[in-house]
């Protein structure tokens, strides 16, 4: 199912690397959410991508936006991956059964998902979508992301 701008974002819930439950509903009416689907823990592009978001957390926070990353790897893998990056200060959620990827239309059906980013506003509506064709193709820059959030 492909999602479009203006659609209500599918609900999700999972535990983060500290075994704390995190749900999209936690942010409803409180913060926008930058939802990131990434390919794999420890991959070179994803390592750069998550580190970049972490480095720019103050920019997200000043825009009243939380960051949540999601992929297929286990929470144990996520924890080791985040530690290898020097720590990640936003939730990284496990989607082992690909339910979240399927709900967001980014499951490729081969045990992987697209690299994709969604901006969900405080009311739960999707306001921006970026799906990468392949690593490094049409990758959103921080300027692209912050401009989209600023346009809310």
C-alpha cells in the first residue's frame, strides 16, 4: 500500500534499544515525528545516515520534531549498532516481521525495505515522503528535511 501526503500515518509500536515501548501515538498532539526506515545495521550508508540525524538532533528538537528509526534487525543488533556509532539519542525500533515496513509501503518483499523518510505532523498526518531509489540516489539532505519540517 503506497502512502500519500495527507494520509494518516499508520500506527506503530515496538521496543527501543533500552527495551522501552515506543509508539507513534506517544507523539500525537505533542511533536512532529521524522520516521526513518533504513536498510541494515552496520551498513556504511545507514551508519552515516543515522549518525547525521543524531548530530542534528538539536535542529529537530528546535522544530518540535522527534526522530524514530526503524528496520528489520533485532533490538540486540540495534543496541550494538548504536553503540558502534558512539550512541544514538533517538529511538531505534525493530521491525522483524516487516509489519511497519508493509504498513508504510516500503517492504520490498525480499527481506529488506526501502530507505525512506516520512514527516508525520502532530495530528498524525503524513506531510512529506522521501523514498530512495537506491543508496545515495535522491537521498534527502538535512536542508531538505528541515525545509519540509519548517513548511508545516
